DNA sequence: AATTTATGTCAGTCATATTGACATATATGC
DNA sequence: GCATATATGTCAATATGACTGACATAAATT
């Protein structure tokens, strides 16, 4: 096995490809979240708050059930985080019109500002990667990641959602 | 702003690209870790154990400091997880030869088996995504993710490491 | 009127991370 | 050889974000 990189052993190469893919995903995800995490800590928030702010911003008027379905966490877990965001006026709730039991969520002006600030750092990182890798690479990036996502979640990323 | 998808507003489209990238990364990472997480819970382990097993497997003979540098966690955090893995014979330690203070880590047979089992589920997911997206896409995937990783970590993923 | 649904809340637990302080053994520089 | 730096370990306290289980309320549905 001295010919590791010469293509004699495709099975080994495949294994190496996988390992590289795993590491790329691990490090990219970690670095991608590092800066938002730092911003959030200024507010005493964590990554969970970011996710709530993100998906409420992305789906204005979303109700609690649908938010839980996207995040795949329990209502007890969401409760504390969402409660904080509402109390500190990053998110506001209104009663559902068709169903008055629902709480429809949306970002306040303050919430929109924080969301912008958080995505800006990610936008920058993405834009840099986009520029350095080129448009074709970006399409490949999308295709591979999309295929890695379970069907259920895939619709969420790709499909034009109508919520609320 | 009725022409959202017609290309009149490149700034908006760029914004949409970013959002899609963010979501792809979020969902892909979550789904990618879901199956290993389930396997780990059989052993009473969590994702932290996976990371330790993974990087020790990838770098046999790694010492504690270098492992800490890769994981970017505190030694107190590592301690509990690594301690468990050592006590339960997934990882063994030997004294450094050049420096007897060092604990050089490697997987036991049992550890290698668990590592295999964990990566197998990820290998499968990656292989499926690879097949569906095609070889060119995989290269794009790699390029974009690589550019998203901070320089420091980039060497870790790409460079041939010699540790121990 | 009975049941289901949307949401909330109380209480306890767990995993993973943190900071700070201190301990020990070994290596290294003067 | 002594002083200092390094590699590692450990005790203690704390925070975040997740979990399960049980119970409560209001509104919608059948």
C-alpha cells in the first residue's frame, strides 16, 4: 500500500473522499457559526436564539407548531428561547385570524436589525467563498448539500413556502 | 418589487442565494449528524464522543494538546469525554517517547469498530449525494466549503498531517 | 357535548460547554 | 542545578440547550 495517491486503490480513495467531506462539513459549519455566536453572546443569546430569529425572519407570520416542525425541538425547549426574544422585543406575536389559538410570530424592527447583523457576517463569508470558488462550484455545493438533506427538509429549503 | 424572480434586482437575488446557502448548511449538517447521534446514544455517548473518536482515529498517536487545538474546547470539557472513552476501552493512551509528559492517544480495536460503524452511515449518505450530484458537483462542494473554512483549520483538512 | 388541537407551563434531568484555581510531572534554558 | 515553562489532570461552579412527563387552558372541530 505505498501507492496511496496514485489511483491503484479506488476503494481507499473513496474512503479518503468521505473523510474529507466529513471534515469539510464539520469545520465549515463550525467556522460559519463562530461569528454569529460571538455577536449573539453580546445579547446573552445563543445559537438557539439565532435559529428562531432566522426562521421567523424567513417565514413572517409562522405559527409555533410550524416553527417547532422546522427546528425539530420540543415546545419546552423553544419556550424559553422564544419567550426571551418576545420579552426583549425581538419578536412579536399576534393572534391568528382564522384560528385564534395560534400565535403568529414576526420580527420586530429590533429583531430585523439583529437578524441583518447576524446574516451579514455569514453573507460575507459566503460571498468570499463564492468569489474564490466560482459560480459553477457554487452550483455543485448546492447540489451536493441538497442531496444530503432528508427529503422532508429538502422541501423547506427549496420550495417557495407560504406560511401564515 | 413584483419582479422578485426575474433578475431585475441582483442584490435581492444575492440575498436569496445567501439564505439558501445558510439553510443548506444548517439542514445538511443536522441530517448528517442525526444517524451517528442515534448510534452513539446506544452507548450513552454524544456528539462530543464522536468527534474525539473521529479525530483520534484520523490521527493515531495524537497528543492531548493537539486534540484540544483541533476541537477548540477546554481541557476540562475534553477530560470527561476522553476519560469515559478510555475507561470503556475505546481509546488507549501510551506515554510519549520523546516527551514522557504526553499522552499519545489511539483507538483500540473496539474503538476502531465503533468509528467504522459511525462513519459508515455518513459514508452512505455522502456516497448517495455524490452519486446523485455527480463528480463535478462534488468538486464544487469541496471548493466552496474549503473557502468557507478559516485558514488555520483549512490546513487540517487538506494538508497531509504528521502527528505523533 | 365530547374530543382534538394549539399552545403554555411546571419540574426534573442530561450533555456539553464554560471559567477559575490549583496540582504534578517532565522538559528546557540559563 | 535551579528556575521556569509546558503537558496534563482535577475540583468546583455555572450556563445553554436539549430532553421527558404531567398537567392546564382556550378554541376549533365533529
